[in-house]
């Protein structure tokens, strides 16, 4: 906070609150100052907050969040208070500013000076980029849970099942193995739907001689995993088979390249060069991957645009090259990778080869 000339910071997302306090409730806001942590929640989470974050100064609101939060801000003596511009809504900040103005107008003043709310970007995401040993252990467990669930479902996949059924079955198996939730809405995409990177499952049937893309992840101990496999059901079109083998090689090239000091753009380029050389460059329109932790999408971002930074030991990233051919189908293979002091470690263990992912 000192570097940003702040003496307070609002935490408005569950991921940031749980990272610093272990409190896992919703609809709550934290305020951290140099010597105190304030947690504002409501009756629903009072006991939970007392249990999970007993060391914080708890304020249970009985009315509007902005009114209670404004009182906490005034009592804190903080004058320049940051908030994540990408995490707080305009409505939230405007409501707090109105409550502060109303309090000042009625004669209720902070013991300090006027309070200024200052927008900042990615302060907490930057803090969370490098994981400690405990976080890495939880991500390992999350990956293992997701893989166990997938293996349970993999042998049950049959032509004629719906995408929605398989997605629900995978979610169920993750829950049965200790996941608190899926880390995002599970994707099961059959045939041409697999060319839509963030497709939502529907009642479309799994068809023979086509691909089936499965993208899933678990939340275990508050930490996410994110995996993708593409299955070849029967004899898939030659172009998609070539795309599959190209994606395998692209991912292999990128993983071999990952180590401390490598930049995110050059990591992306390692995979992109393979795909472009094979003639599929126009069909790879997203970045190579992203950071992974308490949220499914964290920093760093490995892509060709939006900034470049060096990878560091303790970062956990996804490596997920893909080829998406409109009207025909898509192939994506995704694994979770830990950057180590000497290189990297692939945390996921599922076979990536075409042969292992072919169903007769």
C-alpha cells in the first residue's frame, strides 16, 4: 500500500477475501489498513466469519452495505483507500461515496481527513501470482480430483449420450471425490460445437466419427484446476486428426520452453509457431494459457497481446493451445503446469496422445 500511497485497501471479491482471511462467505467486503483488518458481512455469514476469520474486526450490517461500510471507513482513520477497479462495480463505489457524503453533511466525520477512494488495478492478482507450498499442494489435490473424476466418466462415454448429461456426470464425480464445486461451468462439446472455445453444453448427442471436447476443473480447498481433453469418437475427419496431432506438438513445444525468465509472449509464440507451420494459424485465436489459483483465470496471461512478463518459480499456469475450424470441429488440450526453479512440472497426468483419446 505504501508504494501506491494508500493507507487502506478495499477487498470486494470472495477470492481476495478468502486469500487473506480464509473467510469463504459471499456478499462481504474487507478493509485492510496498516494495523487492522475489518470485515463487513451480514447475519447469514456472522457465525461463519467468527469461525473462519476470528482475528478480523467483524461488522455485521443490518441494512445497506454502503452505509455500514462508510462507517467502518470513517472509523479506520484511513484517508486514501484503494479499490480494485476490475473487482468492484461502479454501483458499489458510487453507493459508498454517497454514504460518505451524507455522513459528512450530517456532521458525522472521520477522525482523520476527507476519505478518497482510489481505483487501482490488479494489486491482489499480482500478490497472488506466485503460490507458496501450501497453495501448490492444494492445486495438486485439485488437479488429482479432477483427473479421478474424468477417469470415472471416460469409460462411460457412449454415442447417443447428451453433452449436458456428460457434463452433469463429471460435475457429480468431482463432488463425490471431495470437490466443493466445479471451478467453472463444465464444457462438453460434440462435433461442430467443439469449434466454440467457451461453448455451453446442450442436448446435442455424442456422435460417431466426430470429436468430443471436454473442459473441466475442480475446486478443492479453495483452489482451482483447469483441464481439457479432446476425444476422437470413431473415425474423425482427416483434417481434425491432423489438427489434433498439431495441438499435441504445440503443447509439447510450449511446455518444453517454460522456465523462470521466459516471458509470457515468447511462451505463447513457442506453441503458435508449431500451429502456424502446420497451416492452422488462422484457427488459433486465443492465448496459450493463464494463471491458476483461487480463481480460474489469474495472472500471468500467456498471449500475444496485453503485456509481457517473465515467468517466476511458484507460478501455476494452464497450457492450452487449440485449433477451431468453424463448421467442422475443434481440438484443445490443456494441462496445469507449475514453474519451478529449474524449469517446470506438469501437474496433470492424463495421456495427451491421439491413440489414448480415441474411442472406437
